């Protein structure tokens, strides 16, 4: 066998063995004190949603490379010191309940899933803080539903309520309650201490009463003995009577002392009860006052917010209306400017067309005059002759001759009267046709009038 073939076979074998070892390393075993959480591509739940994680407690599981990964949750119990302060009881008395809770991650299937979703990756201190918040809330809730007497005397009921409520909430994050230990319960007002003193006073009074009863029985026995002795021995009558009286005095003194102690105990208990009731009322009134102030502040803030919101809305509305009106005015002005521009442009085009037509007409007139511009000008003036004559006539046609009054002293040197001179001067003020034609370089036809001598001389020259 050639060396190259041997090397190739060894390489293939090494690759196969390495792959087998790598695959075996992906088969993970879960220790008994931990929960193995496999996450990644796990599959789907019964309702069709993606499964977030798979929890295993005890046993082993193959972790698919690339598609899956794993982590561990520690099952070691967690001890949490909960020092609850100023918890309000049903009697509106604030108490302190120092306690210690022991919790741990649950191994129940559904609760394990909650732990994998909410606690995976958290440090021990973070889990303790999260659990402490839940325990604080439930303790306050339970204390608010119980009297101090129930919490102080019936500890089993209190612990059962705490265990039930706290464990229900802890299961939501994947924990279970292992143990609850309430060390002591106290209050700032001294109500619990007063209850203890009351119980101690009652026990002392019961003991004194028992002693008194025993003394009374002993006195009665002693009196009976004296009575027997007095019956039997007449000489001892006086001594027996004296002993009896002394016994009665002792009994009276004992009963008086007992009644005094009982009255003192009743007075102390009544005073403590009234003091606690007064403090409870005071705290209740203070709480109601604070709540009323908070409500008043909330209503004032709501009112201020409503006024500000309405003002802001009104301001925005006015700004929008102003902008809309300004935009409308700009568009109207733009439209008017466009209309004026279009009108002026149309007028300019009309004037341009008229001038073009006139120029074309002038060109045709010059063309018809065989290119003679003077002849063409004469043709134009001849065309306007009628209008010129009408202008001359219109200048004096509205004058009412019969209304003209001329003051004069008679005939003038040329034989004309004042009226004739007035009319002749007025007619001279109108440019004669002969002069108009002369300025145009033309000669008025003889039928319309003879040429002026000056015009004839100028022409001759």
C-alpha cells in the first residue's frame, strides 16, 4: 500500500472520529440540582405558536448544533430577608413584620417554563430583588385584610394566607415557596405590647384570686376547727371568737386588694383601648386629608391641562385659518396678476396684429401706386377726406347762431358788421381744407375750392 493512501485513510478516520466525538459532546446531561433550558429552534406549541424553550430536570438531551443552545437554572434554595415596615392592618394600625422567606426555582413543568422565560440569565441578587418585591406586595395585601389580634395570636392562619398568596405569585415567574419564618411582630403605637400587658395582668389577677380562695378555704377550716374547739372547750370561746374576727378581717383585706387590682387592670386596658382608637382616628383623618389634597391637586392639574390644550388647539386653529387665508389671498393675487398679464398680452397681440395689418395695407397701397410713396399718401388722405370734412363741420355745428349776441357800434371799415366778422373769425379758426391738403403736398380739386394765392406762388417758385 502506498504511503499517500495510508495518509488519506488515516485522515479520513481522524475526521470521522473527531466528528463522532463532537456529536457526542452535544449530548448534554442535566444534573439533579439544576434545570437545563434548551432554546433556539425547539418546535411549535399545540396552538401553533413557536415554543420558546424546552426545560429538562434529570436526564439528558441532544442539543442540535447551530440551531439550538442550552443554559442551566440553579435549584439551590434562595434565602430572602424581608423586613416589612409600617404595614397598615385592617384596624388602620401600622405594624412591623420582620420575616425570612426561602424560595427556589420550581420543577413543575408549567412553572419551569415560566422560570426559563423570566429568570434565565439573571444573577442571584436580581432574582432575590424580584422575589422581594412580590413578597412585599403580598404581605401588605394580607395584613390589610386581618386584625392585629388575628396576626398576633393565630399565627397558623397568618402563615397559611402568606404561603398561599405569595406562592401563587411566585409561580408566575417560575419560583416556589419553600419556607416562611416570621420572627416577631411589633407596632409603633404599642398596641401589641398593651395586649401582652393585659394578658399578663389578667394572669396575675387570676393567680391572686386563686391564692385568696385558698386562703379563704384555709380560714374557713381554721374557723371550723376553732368552732369545734370552742364547743368542746368552753374556755377557748373568747380565743375562737377573736380568731374568727381576725380571719374575717384578713378575708376583707384580701378581697379589697383583689378588687383594687382588678379595677386598676380595667382602667389600664380601657385607657389603652381609647388611646389606640384615638390614634387610629387621627391617622384615618390624616389619610383622608392627604387623599383630599391629592384629589384637589389632580383636579386642578386636569383643569389646567384642559385649558392649555384648548388654548393650544384654538391657537393652532387660528394659525391654520390665517395660513389658509394668506394662501388664498396669494393665489387670488396670483390669479389676478395672471389675468392682467394675459389681458395685456392679448391687447399687445391685438395691437401688433392691427399694426401688422395696417403695415400690410400700406404696403398694398404703395404697391397699387406703382411704388410711389407720395401718391400712396395722397390716396390715404383722399380716403380720410370725408372724415376731415366731418370734423370741420362738427366744430361749429352745435353753435346756435340765433343765440349769439354781438355788441358793436356799426359797420367796420371793410363793410362787414360785427356778427359777420365774428362768424368769419370763427371759421378761420378751423383749419381750411386747402391748407390741410397743402401740408400733405396735394392740391384741392377746383370743385372744392380754389388754391390760395400763397400756395400757387410757392408752387410756381
